């Protein structure tokens, strides 16, 4: 299963599914994706209640076009099987599984999902947050297409803990690049990790800008105040759209018919740039920045 239809994932907002106020609030927040968390943000005593809340939310039909994802508990916990089953039965758009280690984990999870209902459309998203998963990015990503896997989500809080490293963004740069390369090699989407200091908009904006430059589709978020920033930074800006439109127009000009390389605004422009330009305009269209 591949994720054929493009949808924006600039802002992927986590919320503890035990927090009913947050679940209610999310119905009117402009996040592209809502992630109902059953894992780290939910205390052991509240796990069952959180699962029930998430299922009720999924079935309510009150979240509009937002993509709805459930982050289940890890495979080695007593909650995993029920979390996965209930999320699929409630027709989540995706289940996000934490602490993925290797390709076998993906195969096991997908088998479990197929056993429940082979016809369901629920995608599998994988948290990339364990050292073993970083070593095995290629084998995990290679399962895209044959399995339900469509998306990687970085988890640097856990990764820093597992590496016994400081939570310093500079440390994660090479890992971010490796993850984007693995994801793109096999057609996966890729979402950056969270920014914990939700009262620091400038710090968040800097991380979003860095992630966008590295090729990420969007950022995981933890607070409503972070949504507008991610939406703005991961959307193409007006200059990018104008430049893309110029390239499309130039290649459409009859004097350039059949050419593989032309000059636009003084720069060498090849067919690959035309493809990129069309993709950017399609993204802007999907986000509602263009009317046609
Ligand atoms: N999703 C939806 N609504 C949220 C939200 C979220 N992630 N975080 C806060 N809100 C809501 C609050 O419920 C509150 O709503 P109200 O105006 O109806 O009362 C409003 O936004 C303002 O919240 P605020 O008081 O600034 O934050 P807080 O102190 O209540 O919560 C956190 C701070 C960090 C505990 C909270 O944002 C949170 O739980 N974030 C998600 C954590 C998570 O899921 N982690 C797992 C992935 S790392
Ligand atoms: Mg975690």
C-alpha cells in the first residue's frame, strides 16, 4: 500500500488521548494531522480510558479533513495488541508505532493488521527513535509499498535518552539527513521531531526552517501555539511559487518545445526543475494557497 494522494502534513499535533479538553479543542485547530497519543503522554492507569477516548474521537466524524492518527503503545507492552486492533476498527487514517527496531517489527505489525481486516485503509507510521532503527533505516524503509508503511516520524526525546546524548539539535543533523534519504529512496513521507519549549516561537521556527531545508514534510507538535508556525514554514512561500510558475510557463512556451534545458531568470533550468516546480505548485494547491 502506498500513500498515493498527496496530503499536507506540515503540522502533526500530538495530544494525550486522556485529555478530553485537548481532544475537543483539536476539532477547531488548523493542524493538518492530529495524533491521539496513547503512549508516552498517558500514565499507565489512564491507558484504557485514553484508548476509548481516541476511538470515540475517530468515530465522531467531528474532525473535518484533518488526518487522524493514533500513536499506540510499543509492541512489548501489554496495551499494544488492543491499541492496534481498536485503532484499526475505528478506521484511523494511520497507526503510529513507537520504538520500532527493524524490518521484522514492520512485518509483524502489518501481519497483525491484515489478520484483522485486509481491506482496511489504515496506514502504518513508524517512530524512528531507537538506535537500532537508525542502523536499519534502509531495511525498514524498503518495506514501503509492499506493507502498510507510509511515514517515518522522528522521535528525538527517546533517541537522546537511548544514545545517552544531550538533546542538542546539532547531534541529530546527520541522523535527520540519513532518515530523509531512506524515506525518499522508497517513497515514504518523513516528519520531524517535536520542539519541547512550546513558549519559544523563534526556536520552533528555526527548527521548522532547518527541517524544511533538509527535506522533511512537516513537524510533530505538542501545543496549539506551534501550529501556525509549522503551517507557514512548511508551505511554499510566495517567492517559491512565483519562481515555480515562471519555470512552468517557460517550458510551456512554444519556442522551448522539445527542449531538455533552457535558461530561466539567468539560470540553467532542466526538465527535473520543471518536475520540481510542478510538485511545488501542486503542494500549494493542496494547501489551498492557489485557487486553480
Ligand atoms: N492538543 C490540543 N489542545 C491542547 C494541547 C494539545 N497538544 N496542548 C494544550 N492544549 C490546549 C489546552 O487544553 C488548553 O485548552 P483550553 O484553552 O480549552 O483550556 C489550551 O490548549 C492552552 O494550553 P496550555 O495551558 O498553554 O498548556 P497546558 O499547560 O495545559 O499543557 C502540555 C501543556 C505540554 C502538557 C500540553 O500541551 C500537552 O499535553 N501536549 C502534548 C504532549 C504529548 O502529547 N506528548 C507526546 C508526544 S512528545
Ligand atoms: Mg517517546
